[in-house]
C-alpha cells in the first residue's frame, strides 16, 4: 500500500487508487498517517480532526471512521486500538510525507544529493491535504511548505555550485512570495549575474537592503553582503582545477570511506599508500564526483612543484604527493573552511594524531578490481583470453600504475594479450608506462631511506620467502621504516610482505650496487 498526503489524501493498492471515504474520514486517516507508527490518543485525534467544533459524540464518530478505514487497508497495514488511542502500523516510507523527509535528510550527507532532492520534490502533487482542512492540518501544512522550500533552495544551491542554470522564473516567484528571505534573494542575484544581468542582480540587493531596513530595522546578513561585493567586483568565477582521471575502476571500500568522511563533517583526510597504488586517482575521481558540494570551487596542488592559494569559501582541495605532515601543515591555514584531501606515501601519523586527519589507507587492488581496470581501459572484447588476463593481473600485483602501463602497451602496440602476459616475467622493464614508470615511483620512495633500511630492503629482495618478521630488536625499526615508505606491506602487526614488483626492484638495486662496487 502507498499513501499520499502531499496533495489530496490518497490510498493506493498496487498502484490503484482506492476510496478512503468522505472528507472527515480522510482527515482521521491523515492524522494517523502523519503519526504513522506512533500512538494517537482518541482525545488528540478528536482535537486534530474537529478542533473547537468537535460534536458531542465525536469519540463514537472516530470509532466509526476507524472501522470503515480498516476495511480499506491491506498488505499488513492495520489500525490498532491501544491504550485509549490508535496506531496505524504502516511503514513510514510508504507515506509520501515521511519519504520526502527521509530523502531530504539523506541528500544532506550524500554525494548524490541532486538526484535525491529531485526524487523528494517529485513526490509533491499539490498543497498537502488539499481537500481536507482542520486547524491542526493547516499548521502541519505550513510546516511542510517550509520544509519543501528549504529543499528547493538546497537544490538551487547545488545547481548554482555546478554552474548549471537555476529556473529564473521559479526564483522570481519565490522572491515575490518570500520578499524578506535573504537566501532566496541571494540565489536570484547569483542566477541573474550568471545570465549576464549583473545590474539587475545589484538592484535586487538594493531592494532587499531597503526592505529589511524599513520593515525590520536590520541590514542584510554577511553572506548576502559578501555576494554583493563579489558581483560588484565581478569575482564570481570559482576555481575548478581538478585534473581528469583517464579511467577508474573498483575501490568501492575506499570511496565509501571518503563519502563517510564528508558526511561526518571531516575537514582533513589523509589518503595513504604505496607508490603506484592509485592514491591520486582515487582522490581526484572522488573529488570530481562530489565537486558540486563545494560552492567555493575545487583546486589541485601537486606538492612536488606547486604552491596553494587560499579561498574565503568552502572549497575541495587536493594536496597531492605530500612528503610528510610538516609539508602540509603550513598550507592547511590557507583553507580554514575547506575539505582537504592529502595523498602521500608517508603514513602521515603526525597529521592524524595532532591535526585530526581522517586516514584512508589505499591497499593493493583486488583481482576483480584489477580486471575491471583493464576492461575500463581496453574493453572486454580485447581481454577474451581469461588465462592470459589472469597472468597479467597476477604479475601486476594489484598496482594500478602497473596495470595502466600494461594496458597502454596493449592499446598502443596492438600486441596479443598472451604475448604481453609472457613478456612480463619478473622484471620491471615491461611496466615502462612513459613518464610515470614503476621504477621511477619506487625509486622516489627508496631515495628517502636511511642507509641501513636501504641495505635491508636489498637483502629482502634476494630472499625466497615473501613473509618477513623482525628476527632481532635492531631490525624492527628498519622494517618499520620500510613500511612507512610503503616498500614493505604490513599485513599484520609485526608481519610484513614484499610483493613481486617490489622484490624485482629490490633485486635491481642490489645488482646495481654490486656492479658499481665491482666496476662491472
């Protein structure tokens, strides 16, 4: 069963409209639906249906209406008499009023806010309880109209933040209906300015300023004044400097963690992981997905080469490739109201402990996600040889940088999948992806190691077994250093693993040092 209150009071069974009785009986139903799942005492029900004009036998009339309504209800929906009152036992989400409220709440903490608000507003068929009227229902109607207006304004904010046009006719109508609502006026000013009508936008501000002074003896609030200054200085262009991600697949767990951080009001998130594991791709893919939630725009700063510019509005900032926490801290002060994503090979424990960063660890990709990334790059038809694809996935060890390098070789060279799988072997040459190779990525981490940790890394590459534990107290801090630089993976406390590509790099380093020492 489905119930409609955002318009006429309706009852539908299997999509078919059924008769819910005359106006007074539908008023009883409306009260019970507004309070779905909660007890409504008979005296309260009488007051809400009749107000001060309740007849002498109103309680008997309510009992009669309830009896007839019970004949309409099906699918386990019942009206239960309990403790001197009645409870309608419907799922609240089967009532459009409660579904509207649930969708609006969900939109305020979701990356898919615009579609959720569209769904919520699409539930409205007209004025709530449009063909029944009591003083109590009139009060509920007013409260609902206020919630609907707030949802419309939230939707307008999202559209304007994305640079998409809001409906000017609707905004003009709302400005007439709510002449003292500064949020409505601000949205209208912004829409006018975006449409090249800057003078009209400024005139709207002047009208609001005069009206507030005359009727309330007040000035416009800080947000409307700030918008007015921006229009005066034509400073309405928000930055949108997030590089595109050529392809992206998987990472549902990490994306969910980032969604949760945004919903939880986090202002600093540390995305950490080994070289080539796809930290930047994850940050940029997610940032572009939620960009409409940040009216101040978005910016990307590669900390290897660039500096950051601050902003007065809430922005989404990606600080990419941070060396350590100390490099990041001075920049955080430039974005006091923003959400900052920091990507780093360092574990950034200082940023987590002292600055409240929310850590999101990016591990090696699963076999399924690795296949999905290859399909995203090459298409399913090109990857018909399942055995060869499985061998490529195994050799790439769950590193997106390795997978994309192999995909590029397949795409550009026109080679057979079996041929490329066979050439991967145990070395790194086949993973040369041009400007960003695995060897370069691993070398950057290796170059930061102390001499003792570098020596241990080379030794570990020559061992046959993958699992590593500390044999002596002296080795323990060296293993921790390697794990901190993600040249070892700490699977469990005190137990480490060296995957095949890192092992190949370690062997290269050992061989290179040996050749340099012997002069060969």
